[in-house]
């Protein structure tokens, strides 16, 4: 190439020589000859008149070219593709072996874990823990007076609660509404063994893909160059899901509930989920999601950085061959700081799936034990709705008899119920309700009495009497019950005045 350059300089085609210098790393000898023959005489003459007066520039370019040619020699045509695919390495082997490919896969996984969404989630969890543990305890003292007025609506009640700083509405509280952040916080505070036995395994979608090396460092599906390869990716994805969640899994939004979500999550089966995630146009996952934390629409800010999570289905500890699929009931427990709010057990808007007395007692007992183990500063001014799964088949025959009304209170001595922590619902860092069931007068009454007993406050005014006696937000609840009732007989019954 240096000889071609000097020949061009001798015949006066300095413009072409400059082109060679500029594109020497891109043009082969044949491509250079074609470009030279295509150069018109007028253009060459014009370039000669321009560059002949600047020998200093030409010599500098020649020195630059010679230096670059010595540092990086042009590969032979037969090895061009091989050199382009090699990584810079001190290894003397001209080809990449199996060990090199494995190392490259591990390095890609490490990069995504250290600098992507996975690393961001870990940092967010650490910040949440630091802020929660730095919370000041609520001061104890003489009870202050708070007038609830005469309207006795849920909104007026919440306004008084937040004005007197009874309930926290901080950034950390908002982050706890993210299922992935909550899982990591509970795991950090309670320990791995407790979380493994008492909580549902939760993984972020991106976290899962990185963990099982299904995507590379750029977030692209591994070895998915064609439709046939993409089918193989789907098979590996199915295997990874079965390994991680042998009892099944659900796909859920990291924050809140999806419009199309059911008890089975957003997808009825793993096949449906795999088909959706492998679509080019899906919003479930794209390559840029691996490095860019996604903003939560429900919170209007970035929480864990994950938009969706994978959660295992609850599985029993005591497996029974006659009943391999036990009945799990979701139960909500209302709490304030380190206590369960007595009498705040919910009544579902529909009778389907409503827990019985024994299931509620098992759920409340589980939550009490959880709160007793959490630091006081973490719980300071925190009002939560704790959702747990109760294995109804683990209650024992005598307990089920009591639940059905056929037994007596003395016959409730059975084995310990199997309960799993499912989710903790907060006010999302805003001065709003932390449970949709705060619409119900009996739940508001339970919280009103609880605040007066444990939060150093006394409510007065006509509204205080109404709230204490299950009459607060009465008309709001009545209207809400009509809207939530299914069509038919239940809808007709909902128009009747509800009992306090």
C-alpha cells in the first residue's frame, strides 16, 4: 500500500493519495484501482493544484499511515472474517474454543448484573433500607384532640390522619409497593431462610433472563438468528421457568394490578407468556430493558426498574398424594406499625373466595409474628394491607369443622396452618388510602379505635361517633358496593341499605 501511495505522488495524483490515506483501513487493492480509474482528469488536476502547495501536510499523512500500518497490518482476505470475530486477547490461539465461549457468556452476564437493571434494583433496595431504618419513632405522650367534623367520609378521615402525621407517606413507603423491592427488603430484614419458607419467590423479568443467560450483554436473545433458532430460545426459556418455579409461576406488574390480571396472573399458561415475550412488538421485554430502568406508571417514578415480576405459586410443605393441589385462600390483614388492627377483617365485594374465620385467624397470627420480628423504626407510622395465602387444607379437620359452623371453639386445636406472604400494599408514598377496603365502615371503625388506643390521639366531633360505631363513610360504601356487585340477584340485593 505504501508503494501505491508513492506512485500516486510521483504522477501528481495527490488527491487520490489523500483518499488512500483516508480509506486505507476500508479499501482493498482492487477497490482502490477502481476508484483511481474512475477519477476524472479535471478533478485530478484540481487536486494537484491544491495539494502541491502543502508538502508538509502530505508528509504528515504519510507518517501517520506508515505508523498505523505497522501497528495494525491488514489481514489476509482469507482470514478477514476470522479476525473480525476475534476478541482482543493475549491468547496465542487463533481460534476461540469452548472455554472462551463459556467465559464470554459469563462475562456478559456479569456486565448486565453489575451495570444494568439488576444492579439498579439492588441499589434501590439498599436506599430503602437505609431510609426505613433512619425513620424517627413516633413520639409517645398525652393524646391530642382531632376533630373529624360531621361529614364522616373516607376522604375527611384520611385528611385528619395525615394532618396529624399518624401515617407515613415517604419515598421509602412508595418503593415498598414494588413487589421486587418488597421481596428484597423482607429477605434482608428477615433472613434468607425465613423468606424461603414464608414468602413467595419473586424475580424481576430482566433479572430472570440475566440469571439464566437467556440474553446477552446487549439484551438480545442468544442464538436467535432465525425463526428456527427463536423456537429453540422458547424451549430454553420454558426449561428455565420450570427449573426456577417447579410449582408454577405467575407474571404480574411490579407495582399494582394489571387490567387483564386474574388469579393466574397476566397469562393463563407458560406457553402464552413465552409466545408474547418472543414477539418483536411486545412491551413485555425489549433488549434496551436490560440496561435502562423502567418507570413505574402507578408510582410515576422509577422503583425497582423492573416493569414485571415472576412470582412462584404457593406450594405446600406437607404434600398429600390424595390432594396434590391444595386450596389456597388469599386473606388481607390490616396493620399499623407493629400491630394487627383488630376487627379490620375485610368483607369481599362478592362472596366468591371470601375467607372464613379460621383462615382469617391463621393469617393474622402469621402477620403478628412477622411484625414482631421487624425493627421498630422500619414500622414507624407505617399503615399496611398485608395479603397472605392460607392453605385451607392445612388447617386440620377440626379447624375446618369450626369454620363451617359444625364445631365448637374448643375444637380448634389443629396443626399449624401453612401461610405465605404474598404482598404488602402501602399508600404508594402519597396521602391516600392504603387499602381499597377503607371504603368499608367496619374497617374505618377498627382503625379509628386502634389510633385512639395506640397512637396518642383522640377524635372528637359528630364524625368521631359515627366512625367508632361503623357508620363512617356509610353512603360512600353503599354506592361502592352497588358498583362492585355482579349483575343479577347480588346487584338487586346491593341496593338495600347495608348493615353497619
